[in-house]
């Protein structure tokens, strides 16, 4: 997650008035930049959300690598899933060395990222689970994930750790890859890696002591079946966007208060291992709303006009703001600051995208309001 985007948007929500901004407000525009989002999807290392009003969208440039590697496995025991269902997080963490104010997950077919943070930037936790066959332990190195999916991490094994739930575990240190550690620099803290099931590995990093890492790892519960709930429903989409490539949610921790945000990334079912989706649709909705943005214009003489309403249009009764033209060909975005109690963000990418974000909102997207009781576990249907 791009925490800087979240902080900007959260501050704007809390502000009495929004500062003047161009139509592409900085956070929304950064959200729309796909090449930055791939880094965020595997952000093994920036502190997780300190405050959230709207969650930045997840977009990986390829959800699969050319093929999984054969890992060193333990004998016996249940096998790890060959693939995950992004809509149903496979695991959950039940203990943290602090009281989390925000918790969330990012799921795609070959991995699952679980995370939590407190109001203090010094307290955060990340647990990454890989599907069967996506990690390799060789000598003193452990490699997991893939570069095309933005989930690769290379770890140097420094020694054996106490077993975790009866499975082999190792102390490791970050050696490279897409997933940077929470804390970087001399004396990087150790990262715990262990086999959570036959063929499947997990990587745990958390602020605190090595004993805290072991306790976090021991608290992970597997085989969870509770699906995510979404504040929107997509129906009748073109086939190019009929497959859920990844899903994400963020919500308040136990006893805390914060908006809830959900993100879906949709692409073509013809996406092959090792290739990036040709066209994608991203939909983000959050219970945290924004004030409408204001814009200023600059004349040829250099004079700047007073802040005023930004260009907008009304679609299905919602006032929406298209972002300024993107520097990335084939990329279009729009957002609604307040669509009946929800913040909405849409992005389409690809030179052959079958619809614009406006077309999706006009004909295929139904918003379900801010009450979770009205949300759906089936966000995409024919």
C-alpha cells in the first residue's frame, strides 16, 4: 500500500476545506499509476496504513510467474493450496505484539498478504503466504514469489528457528527482490520464514522481538472460509474483465474506528502464467468520503484564478471527476468524492479496454451504500 496516498486522503477528509488542487488530485493520480502500484502490491516493507479514508488500488503487472518452482517440503501433513481464492482470504493472524488500529489483506491467486498496524508508525506486521510450489530453499537462501507478480523476495538464511506449529522455521535476512523489509539499513532485524503446510511457505515480519515474531507465526489460522464483503456489485462486464485477479480489504482493528475499503482488480481469463493482463479494470470503494476537490486555472499571463469547482459530470446521480490525461497510454480514471456515503475510484488500463470508467459506472456498477449489512460477497456476476 502507498501509505503516503492514504495519509493525504485522510487529512483531506478531516480538513474543514479541501485545499485547491488540479482535477487530478495527487493521491488519486498516484493511485492511477500502474507501475507504482506493482511495487505497492508487494510492499513487504513500508509501514502499513497508519490512517485510512480510502485505500490505494492494487494492481500487479502480472499475477503469475512463468511457473512455480519445486520447493523443499516436509514429509506428511496437509498440502498447501495450489492456488488461493482472492475473494476468500485463506488465513488470518490472531495475535499481534500491539493493539492494531487497522488490519487488512491483499489476496491474489499465488499469494496472500496479511497486515496490521497501530497508530504508531513503529508498530506494524506483515505475513505473506505463498501457494504450493512458489518458494525454493537452497543451501542458505530462500526465494519466494515472482518478479512478474511483484511478490518476489530473496532471503538469506542465518539459522534454524524453533518450529512453528510443528513445521520447520528459519531466521532469515532480506537479500533483495520486490518485497522490501519494514526496516532497512545496518542491522536489519531478522525475518521469520517457515513452512505452514507441505509445499507452502510463509514469511513473517513484525516490529518487536524475535519472540514476538514466533508468537505472530504461531497465531496464524489456516483454511479460513469467510469471504470478503464488497460495497458494490459489477454485472454484465465484457469477457475481458470477467476474472478477479486480486482483491483487497482494509478495516479497523478490534475496538478501533476507521473507514472500510475494498478493491477489486479484474482482467482477462486468458491471462497466461508469466504475462501481464492485457486490459484491466480496477474498482475501489471506501466508506471514507472526501469533500469535492477545487481547481485553479492559470492564464497565459501567469495569473492564477481563485479556487473553484473542478470539471465534473453526473452519472447515475453521482457527481464524478475524471482525472487529467494520464501519461500512460490507454489509462483512464475517475472518482466520486461522495457517492451516497462512499468514495469511489475506477481505473481502466490497456489500449483495447472495452469500456471507459464512465461506461462502467453508467451500465455495469451498482453501489450498495456504506452499511456493511447491505454489501455482497459476490461482487462480480454475469
